[in-house]
C-alpha cells in the first residue's frame, strides 16, 4: 500500500503520515517499506492517473503487507 492510501485509511493528512513515518524509521525493518524512486512513481502515476489519487509531487512510501499489519497494531 502507498502512504496516501494508508493516510486516508487512518484519517490523517498524507504529509503528517509521512512525517510520522520518517520520525519512526527505525521501527520499520528495511524490507517492510521503501520509498519509490522518481521513475517508479512516474510509471505508477501513468497507470493510475484516472483515479485522481496521484496529485502529490513527492514520491510515496510503499508498505508491504507486514508493515501495514504492524501499523494497524499501534
């Protein structure tokens, strides 16, 4: 899942959600989440542009299933 999806799920602004994640990077094992690179983000946006979710200029964090489960437990 991408950060903006999780922020919406938790009722938070994406910016605030990302700030919280950045403050707690040590809590996420390196294989639980990663930040897309600009080329990956460009490709993904071109595939889902019609959904209106991709207005962000910033590349999102991507979270694995394990990270989402870890987030939901806190």
